C-alpha cells in the first residue's frame, strides 16, 4: 500500500470532527462512570438506574454520530459543484 494514497483517502474536516466527537463522548462517559457512585448516593438511585445513567449516554453518542454522518453526507452532495462529483 502506498502511503500517499492512504493519506489522501480521507476528508480532513470529517476526520477532525469525528476525532473531536469521539474524544468528548468518551470523556463524558468516563466521567459519568467515575462519578456514578457519588451521583447515585446523592439522588438515591438503584444500581439499575445508575447503570442506565452511564449506558444511555453511550447510546446517545452513537445515535448522534450516525445523525451527523447523515447530515454531512447530505451537505456534501448539496454543496458539491456540478461536474465535480465524478472526480470524487
């Protein structure tokens, strides 16, 4: 595999946005997991509710990523000048 073609394969703004999305989602998920015991004791949550508190954010992050993928795909098609889509 040639490294030149590998570097040119991605769309830099999309790759940067996905990296930032992953970093923020993972950071919040880790913080919720670490602080889950304190939040559960303050709010009087059961173990099931505490697990849902941590798990729901992960599911919402995946749904948000899929929604962002759909929006960027639509915008890329809409913003692409005529005659350029064959070169892409």
